[in-house]
């Protein structure tokens, strides 16, 4: 078979024309299927159409995206969060620990006595060094039982609270400051 001589540009044009005709046949049949699929979806799941332009996302995905961005920004920019400054006395979980702390609680009526008791009796390193001070913290930074008591509206600032049992042992807690944000 004898092929006619053609240059590179002519061969590229020929290949392009063949591809274009194949694509147009395939796209017209797939377009009908895609259009039918789009019409079968509820309006909030269809791709957004603006004039002749179809955006590849639905109103539902736009709403989810906007809400996600708002939540991310709120967390990143550090919206208002509850916080507390507290001290504690920790003793091992023994049979008489709860009774010992209950008796100790009756004797403590001010923060100076609380700090002294923390330095004498607490098993926590913070107790020995700084009178049981835990510094400032937000919800979720302490064990759940501890957090629950600290950030409970019923727990009063400036009073001994407890004994509270956690996986570390029993605690007496003194809330020095607290800022509750709803």
C-alpha cells in the first residue's frame, strides 16, 4: 500500500480531527446519561448552574464547606473558652483515703491552710513544690472527673471541693479562679 506524503502538521490535524469526532460521540452519549443523573437528584445535591456554567459542587456541599470553615476559624482564632485556676491535694486510692480527705476538708477553711496541707500530704509533684497549684487550664485538659467538678456551675470558687476519685487517686480541690463560658 502506498501512503501519500503528508507533513507533520497535516498528520497532527488528522489525528486531532479523529479524536474530536470520537470525543464528541462519547461525550454526547455520556452527557445524556450525566444530564439524566443530575435531573434525578434532589435540587440540593445537583451541581450548581449559573447560566451556561455548571459548577462541580452542590448547594449542600457549599453549606457544609462554609460551616466547616466557620468552625475551623472559631477554633483557630480561639473564641471564648472556659478556664480555671485550681489547686489540689492528691492521695493514693486506699481504703481510708476518702475518710482521711473528708476529715482534712473539715479543717481547711482558707487557701493558706489548703496550700500547707497540699505540701504535707499530696502525692502529686505539684503539691510538694507549689501548694498543689495546677495553674490555668481549659476544659479537656484534665481527667474527665476532675474537669466535671471544676467546670460545674454548682462548684463554688474559694471553697474545698471533694473528695473526688480519679484514676490517680482521691483529690481535694480548691478553685482559685474560674471563667465559665457557655
